[in-house]
C-alpha cells in the first residue's frame, strides 16, 4: 500500500521565477515595496536633512561655510566608501542581513548623533552612519527585484525610486513642524537639547518601522538557490505562497513535492573563505573588465556624466535650504540676483554680533524645498511617458540643455518666482537624468558586469555630491557667480558626453 501511495505522488521541478508567476502578485510584493520605500526615505533623509540641520545648528556649533559643507558631505562620504563593498558582502551573507544591519546600526548612530556637541565628532559619527546606510543602498534593489517576476522588476524598482521624491518632501515638512516650536531642554551640565536634534529621530522612524517589518521576511530565495541552500529556499517560497494565497505551496502548484531548479552561482560570490586583502583583491579583479574594449571607453564616459549630474543636481539641492534661507531674509530680494542677495546676506552676517543661539529659518525655506520635492515626484511620473515616444537620448539632451539654460539665467533673473522655477529645473532635470543614464550604462556592458557597472556609477555620483557640497562651502561666499558658473559648465560637459555616447533611443 505504501508503494502504491508513493507511485501516486507527484514531484514537480520548477524554476523559481515560474513559481513566483504561479503564486501571483500579492501581499508579499506590496508590503516589500512599502518596506523598500521606508528604508529609502530614511536613507535619503539622513543625507538631505543636513541641508536644514547646518542652518539650525549654526550658532550651537559656530560653523563656517566650509564646515557646513563638511557636515553635508560626511554621511554621503560614508555611503560612497561602503556601497560597492556592501554589494559583494550581500552576495555572500545575504541581502536581508545587510539591510537589517544597515538600518538598525544607522538608527543607533542617529540616536547618538542627537546628543553630540562637537562638530567634528558629529561628522565622524555621521560618516559611520553613512557607511551603515551604504548597506541599504547596496542591497535594497536586488532584494526587492528578487521577490518579483522578471516582467515586474523594472516597474517595481521605478516605483521604489519614487520614494526619493517622497523623502524630498518629508524632510522639509517634518523639519518645519519640529523647528516651528521655540523650546529647549537643559540636560546634563551645559548641554541643551534644542528642536533641531529631534529631526534625526524623526528621520530614522521610517527606516525603523521598515526594519521591523523586514524581520518577518525570509532571505531572497533566488540568492539562496545560487548558494545551493535548497531547503531554505523552499521554506522561503512556501512563506511567499502562504502570505499571498493563504494556502500551501503544494496546493498552489498542485503537486505533492516541490523541487526548485538551482540558480547559476554568481561569479561575484567570491567572499567565502576569503578575508582582508584577498576580498579587496577579488573585488578589484572583478571590476577591471568593465574598462576593457569594446565597452570600456563608453563606460568611462558614462561615469563622468553621472558624476556631473550628481554634482550639479544633488550638490545644489543640499545647499538649496541655505541659499533660500539667506535669500528670503535679505532686503530688496525682488530687485537683486541670487548672488547679489547672498553677498548682502554674508556682509550682514559679518556685521552682526550673535548674542544668543537663534537660528531663524524662514517659512519660504521649507515651502520652496517641498516644492522641489513635489517637482521631483511629478517629474518621475512624466519622465516615464516621454521615454518611448521621444527616445532616451533625446530626453537626456533636452533635460540637460534646459537645466544649463536655467543655470545661466540664474545669473541675471531677479524675480523671486522665476528664480524658484529656475532652481527647480536646475536641480530637477539633471536629477531625473541620472536614472536614464544608468539605464544606458546597462546597455553598454555585458550582462555579468551590469550590477558592478551601476554600483561604480552610483559610487562616483556620490563622490560628485561630496565634491560639490565642499566646493560650495568654500566658494559660495567669496565667489558666488563663479560657483554657479562652474556648476553650469559641468552640465554643459555632460551634454557633450551624452551627445558622444551611442545611447539607444528605445527604452
């Protein structure tokens, strides 16, 4: 009778992607999209909120313009230094572990940061926080995509990146709410807890909630299969099926026993039995083919273009709160250019003796920054509809040309509304162009090098942010017009590079 039962058992062998297709789109994917969005908001907020924190903490830290640039760049520097290495580590120990480490360690460091009284210690801890956030940047899109069938992956990653725009609205909105209160708490000794320190607590909350939700998720079944952890992969797939359909995976597939076909083992899974210098050597060895013919020169040009786009868009966005705040507090704002207003503001600051720690941030600063965030959200939505009819290269060139013209006009326009529109275009258009450029990078390099190619481009982009924020800190006060001209020239160089690249017009 036992033999008869065994003969009636059905054993099915499935590809992982086919199993996901059979299970269907459901709670697992929707909730994971929300988790990725929450982690993205915390990651972006930790960086962008520095633009407001440097203003609010100015009297307490007694920062110069150059020190403000360092404060803005410290978290980004940590992400730049760590993201590429985290990508390799996530292939070995698992994407879920890297994400959990990244979010909870960065949360802990943000809490410590709330009580730091030295600007240099603040920058060091913020750098360490950036290194932890690098784990989120490195693993989130791979983890998210591996819970989706191939035809949904590009779409879901696009929706996930839209949370960057949500963060650009979240940061000024919550800062406005917090900093509108005039209060302080005397704690130990001379330490006074002021409202700006609460911004860091609010920033970590989305990531903390996302991390708690992620605890219920398994590791990526696709990664587990590539590591020959078949039993764990089966349990993970069963978990997805149960959450989405409420029944067992065997019932979904109408079989008694499921066998998952193994995934090709990643060439990047080189960290096992490696340590120290050997890991770094392996990473370098795996990276070198990106610069070989026939794609090497185009890949190098892509990196330069992405560097320039991050430099101009994000570099200016980080300093935008400071620029708007100084412009809104200056006299004759409607009859002067941006640089004339900033020069007057710096001159007034030198003449003013600060008797108490009061760092006024105008309502216009918050509103204008939220407008930029809303513009990004609308821009992401519009961009998707233009790519196919107009072509990627044409959209890229149009965006960069328009942003360059906006940069030139900022030297001459005096109307405050027109200046805001020009700033929105100046920040928005290169920022939107980054995702199109990364799509072009993927076309230029072989399939097995695409993950590394995008990681290197993003790392160099963050290097652009570091360079831009620090140069703005040094140059904005003495050489305002030269600073804006430099940013515009870099955008013009990006136009030349994009024109040179053989980017396919079909998305």
